[in-house]
């Protein structure tokens, strides 16, 4: 299957989107961990950032 013109640009774009998504994901996890005290029942409840959207 021959490579279409602009195929490399599309692949690069997808790579950037995937990297951004992973980055955003990491920030969300960190925010969730910081907003939930480990030794309380709120650890299993919905974090505040999820309900504020």
C-alpha cells in the first residue's frame, strides 16, 4: 500500500495528539490524587475536578 502525500504529516499530528492526551491524563491523575486525602472515604468518591465540568 503506497504512502499517500501528507501521510507523514498526518502521522506526526496523531503522535502529537497522543502525547498531549497522555500529558493531560497525567495532570488529571495528579490533580485527583492531590484533591483526595488517602486516609478518608472521599478517596473512592468522585473527585471535585470531575464534577465541576
